[in-house]
C-alpha cells in the first residue's frame, strides 16, 4: 500500500528552496538559479538537482530520467 499523500506545487517549491538554503541561505522561491543573476555555482546547482531527485523519489514516488529531453 502506498502511504504517500498528494503534494501541491507550493510544497514542492518550499522543499526545493530548503535544499538550496543548505548551500546558500539568501534564496527565496523567486531567486534565479541560472543566468546572470544566479546565486549558485554550477556544482551547487547539480547538488540541488540531485536533492530534488531524491525528494521526488522518496516522497512522491517519481523517478527522474536524466537521459530524456
């Protein structure tokens, strides 16, 4: 039996911000992660994406496919 409850977009955004704050405490939901005004270095962004992948698999039951377009 699957005991995961539905998660809305706002909850996911908060989880992503929490992952990022572990690396840089000055972020908010609307902080740019890529581009000229990005607050993270490339390596840090990769770490965030891996944390988001882990969250998605553990909490949402969603597997990432990094090889697709």
